[in-house]
């Protein structure tokens, strides 16, 4: 029986990456799960039931709320784990998990959400401009060092699997590596279209800088259209300060409430650039169209009503509207376009599009990928053994 280590950056909530990890835990329940830190009780029962092993980051003061301040220590923390006795490492990484060091006979498969966004493509959104704070002042001192480490750590990976073509291009650009592609899972069975919608638009998101919720809040505060926002995070105070009375912050919601809000909204608003983006697919699984900034993963998951020749996008029955500049004005224009053409959007077409990414598909595709990788590894070992025997 193979000895497998699962490695995830950190365990403090169930977001898109953790939904992927949950499937890995279902596939390999006997594996050991490594993470920089674990906030107990914040993960799904499947993940909490694993043999979880954490780094020295777990003991740092205020780690659950201030873990980003410890970013320069993350490479050292991941490097201290000993994986020499394992046959296979499966890392799920958007930060440092890819830096897990395999032993001499260990294969390392990285399911890559993105190269470390904090020091590459989204550095300015996290640390630039007037964001202020200790982290913003310190990061210029560490950025180059972290970039070098990130590239060097990518060499510890035998096989990269990207979550989207968008991320596959980043891996090629930053690491000079090729990657295979397996799209993340969407639990479509949690959602179903409603017979009748209500008069509000919806956002479901973490309140992180790169999500660009500020654009949506500005657009809706000006227009007076009702907007409901589900989620929370580091930017909550700033976002609430700029919101008009028509913007309703609902906080985190359970699965049943979330499915209700998706199914009954007029449309789902997605103003950020995401590596993949599971929430637009959850909205489509509930039969509702997506109004999204035309960059990143949505180009692979949303069929636009208003495609442009200079942007590669899906074709077929429309499941959303794109805006092509990341501004409140462009978003407002896209909402206007949607409202003028709302009858052209078919809930059944939206759900059918989402079903291409359903959870059972991901589980089976990833299982077959790992089986093929381990079969190749075993075949190589046997060939090597035969060669040595012949030589002797």
C-alpha cells in the first residue's frame, strides 16, 4: 500500500481550494495531511477526521487572524516537514505547499491553484498603493526573495496539474514548466433553479483585495439597485464604509441559505480576476446568469452574451454578460445590458454548462490521473530493478 502525504497551505475555512482538498481526503483517507496551521473546527468533517500535522507557524501569536504577517516564514516552515518515507506527495497549493521536499523515492504531484499570487500577479492588490499596514511596508524587502524561492520550490514538483488554462499559462510564465489540466469540482447537486426570482443581485466572496468588491459596491451604491453580499474577511470594515443603504451584508451563510440566495437572485456579480472561480459556476448550477469581469477563469466557465473578438471566450447559449474594464462604470453598463436582454438567458442552459464541472467528474478524473502516475512510477521501479539484475 502506498504511503501518501497530502499537503495544503493552511486549514482555516472551506473555500474553493478546500473543496478540492476534501475530495483528496475522500480518495486517500489513510493519508497524512500536512498544513502550516490548522484552526480546529473550521474545516469539513471529512478534513477534520484526517491525521493533521502542522508546522511551527501553528504556535505563532495571533496566527488565525494575522497569518499573512508570517508570509516570509512560510518557506522555512514547509521545508521543515520530513517526507522522506512517503511514496507520493499530493500538494494543493496557492502559496507554499508546492515547496514540500520529496524524498529520494517520493513522487510529488502538485495540484496548483496558482503560483504564489502575493508576490507575482496580484502583489499590487495586496500590498501596493495606499493599503498601508506593517505588511505593505515590509513586503518590498521580501518580495524578490520570495519570488526566487517560489521558482526554486517549483523544481521539487514532478508533475503540475493546473486548475485552469489561465493558471497553466502562469505556471509556464513564472516557472518555465508545463502543466496538465483538471478543472476543480462544483457540487452542482446542492443547487437547483427556482421558479421565480427576487429583486436583488448577489455576490458570494471572501473580502480580499483582489476580489474587487469595491467596484461592485460603488456601482450598486450609485444606481440604488439592491445588492446582497455573502461572506467576510479582511476588507469588511473598508467595504461597509463605502456601501450605500441598498447594499446588504449578510455575513457567512449555511449551505441551505446559500442555495436559496443563488437561485432567487436576478444575476450573480463577479468583479474580480480569479484563477478559476467556483462561485460563478454555483450560480449557473442554480440557473442564474453571471455578470463578470472578462479575465481569468470565467473565460473558461461562462458563455458571454456579448463576446469580443480580442478575448477568447466560450460559445453557445449565453450564461452571462462580461465587462471588459475593471471599473464601476463598466460593471454598471454590463448590468444595464443584462436587464435589457434578461429574457435571452435560459436557466436550463446555465445549469447544463455548470454540470460540465460537477464534483463526481473531478473525483473520477483525479483518481485516474493519480493511478496513471503511480502506475508509471511502479513500472519505472520494475524496469530499474530488472536492469540491475541483468547487469549483475
